[in-house]
C-alpha cells in the first residue's frame, strides 16, 4: 500500500521533470510540467489576476510573486518559503483555506490511464483555484485493495482487470468505483450498483464496428472510446493539452481516466458534495458531463457511460464516429452496447 | 491653395468620426474572407481577403476601424471602414478566436490554447494585460459602462468576471457544461450566458454573481451558442446551433417565445443599433438570415462565403 501524506517523499518524481523547478511538490501531484514551466519562467500579470477560490483576490499574492522573482534570481529562502512559492496550491491547502477532495487510484502507474487521471487532477485543481477546491490523488497497487481504508476518499478510480474491479466494488461499497480500463461485458450485465464504467464495453465497440461495416463492407475498422486525432467538440484542445503534458498521444484509457476525475470534480464543485454516497447517487442519477465528445453524458442503469465512439482504419487513422450516421440516428448512443439491465434476451 | 489645404485637413478631421456606412460584415471561416453586405439593399457588395480562418469580428468605438481575428495567422487584422482597405495586422497571441471591443477602444481576446484572456491596444498592437482564466476560454462580453468583462471558460465551466482597469478576477461563476457566450443588460446588473453541452441559458445577477434563473432548451439538438438581448431588454435571441433556429426567450421569465427557423448550424448574432434587425450566421448553409424583430420573422436570406462565423454591423 502506498499512501501519501505531507511528510512523504514526492510521489511524482517525473512531474515536474528535473530542471523545471527547484523541487517537486510533496503530498501529491499538483501541476503538470507545462503549466509549471510557464509559471516559473514568466511570473507576470497572470498570477495576481487569477484569484484562488474566493471572490476577492488575495492581497498576499503579489508579494509571493515578487519573492518568486527573487528566488529565480538565486536568493536562498527557507525550506517552508520555498514550498509555498513553488507549490502555491500546497500553501493554500496547508493553510486550510481549501476543501481537499481525495481520489484513490488503483492500478499501474506506467499505464496511460494513470496519465489521464493526472491530467484530470490537474484540470480539477485549475478549476479549484477559482472555486476554492483542491484535489489530490493517492495511488495503490491492485494487490493491496483489501488493505485500503475507504475513509477520506470521494471516489475510487480503477485501472485493473475485472476481478480487481469487482473486488474494489465490494471493498468500497458506498463509493463510486470508476472503471477506466476493463471492457468486459459481464461487468455491465451484473449491474452492480456502485460500479461505473467510463471505458466502453466490448459490446459497444463491437456494435460500433458492425455499424461502420454496414456502411463500408469489407473495410478494416477498429472502434475505440477516443482517438488522438479527434478534433470535433473541442477534442482537439484536450488532445493538445494531454500531449503537451505527457508527451504521448491520448488513448481511450487516458481519456477514461481524465473523464473519471473530471466528472467527479465537476460534480463536487457544482453540488458541494463531500460524501461518497451522495456523489455516487449524483453520478448515477443527475450527471450532465461534457467529455469533449459533443454529448451531454450520463450513465445507463448498467453503470455504463453513454458515449460516442471513434472508428479508425487499418493504419490507425481516424475515419468516423459511431453511432454511425446513415445506419442509425446520429444521437442513438444506446444503439451501442447493452442499453439497460432490464433488457430481456440481450446477448453479449 | 491655403483654403484647399484647410478643406482637406477638415475633411480628414471629419473622417475620424466617420458616418456609419450601414454595412454588415461577415467573417467566413473556411473561405478565408469577409463578406460586405449593403445594409439598405441587403445585397452582397464586396468580398475582402484577410488571411486564414477569420472568426471574431468587431468595430472600434469611433466607427473608423474594423477588427478581424485571423486565427491561423495568430493576428488581428485592422481594416479601414471608409476605404475597406487592410490597414495593418498585429500579433494577438495563440489562436485568437472571440473578442470584444471595450468602450475605451481596447480589445479583449480569449486565447483558447493558453487558458488566458489578453488585452490589446489596437492602435499600437501592444499587449496591455494578460489574465489567467480557466481552460478553453471562449466568449467575451463587456458591460456597457466598461467596468466589467466576462470571459467564459468552456472546459472549466465558468464565467470569470474581470474588473477594469485593474484586470483582476473578482468573481468566478460555475455554470452549465461548456459556457459559450454571454451578454450584459443595459445597466450591467444582469448578464445572460449560454452553455452549449448542457443546452442551457442562465441569467446571472451581476451584483451578487448568483445564477438567478436557468432555462433548459427543450430541443435536444439545440447547442446554444451566441446570445444577444433586444434593445428594449424584453427578449433574448439565442443561436441554436444544430437546432437550425434562433430561440427567442422572454428575458424576464426566461420562457420560450418562439423559434425562428434559419439556416443550418447557426452560430453568430448581431443586432442593429436601432434594434429592428438581427443578423445570424448559418455555418453549414453558408448564409446570413435577416430577422425583423417586430414580428421575429426572417425577411431575407443572403448567401455569403463558406462557414460564416461572426457578424458585425457598422451603424
């Protein structure tokens, strides 16, 4: 088990990479390298303009700023001041001015889903600077699920296989357990009340491909929850941000990781939710999420996120979207996968 | 000769406060040009090339210059409203899209790629300020007294209220998913904002920064984009995007008054100074619809360039 507290060594040694700042922010990941580099390199007008959280700008902000300049000029400062200067979110969170919302991530840190989750945490903290929230990420290995203390987490994000996901569902029975990597149809059929599948099911991907082949018989096609060249509905912006932050293209697991955090943090910011059960209920019944795929997204009663899928050809190039226009109605997202727990005789 | 020179100088002076030409200017995102429409005949008068992907468009407070955000060139093009000649271009940050012209003449731009808004003096092309906002900033609205600017950030789902001239953020208002555009009322104590993905129009009290009313557009296809308020402040005109209509709401009750069918994928809106006409850009159709606001009917549809985006009236 790996828990992160203020006294721990920095968890994200790669972020920021060596050389972009005097040291990494402790506790948890706060900012990706790009934003950090910009802030460190050009401490200008923007910082006093960006009011953290409250309606009135903090008068101390400008002072911090000037100090920062001195720091860049090579003036040695105490360790604490260093921390406050280079990790402004930390300073605010440490002062208790913000409400901290904690996410647990279960899975492999080398996978793209983890990068997506980190992108989501960064964007949530960006919003949090204006709304008074802060978000942190706490990472656990799949083998440690039964040792994790559920207390204190708002939601659990799982990038692991179906068995581990189900185990997490039982361990965190009052929490939303967000699946960002397992495509198994069986998980959707069981309709476990706290498992929410952000990644598309196998059947959704198969249905999308079948719809495409009706239009283009004999073509080689692959369906996915995301494509790194997708540009519509501001997908271009998300792809650009992700690539800039992590130097890899965003795939469907990274998208699902990003989406899992974003839908949760957005709900927390809007509704002021602090209890995991209230959040779970909100996600299941009242979600209105912009996943940068053009739809107002929400979950089916199977726990599956309704979503647009993307079709690529043999060369991996983006060729279309599903629901496939001309085969089904463009907004018929329930033509993909198992539409409901209560659908009789549905196979797959 | 002396008198002649004086006459020329005088003419020059008068040109500063130019008589309005009553022309309508439309940016065409895909044909990389501007369509000039004669305001009386409603016929296309001319097409001006400005550079790649022109989008946001605005007019200087003195009516002398037309500004166009040329997105692919990362620049604002300045066109003389008398001669319709391109005067100059200035760098305006990465991918300038939407902007608004302040009563003092400065331009407030949202820079989508950089999560910031920037302020430029169009006379010198100099950047005066930069304000960090949320992700994917889009719509920019300026209060009639010039004291407040709203910037919408589409991915952070907020309206950021910026105080002028300090250029500090004084409020952040969470709204529906993908806030797109905003407009102030005449006294500046109310604002209306559209949210594209949640399909909503929100009314905001600009003294308390509270959302005081929400209208969910019933048409599922409606992705509300631009929004303007009628001159008498009784009606809101909302560009319905894929719904292919203008949604007219009662500005007080926020109830639907009517839908006005226009062209496909309607985005941009502009109203004449006298409030009698509304012009819409219909992206996919490549047309501009002219609405008579008396009975809210389309009186003419004008074919313009490819993917018309923004519209402004020199009146």
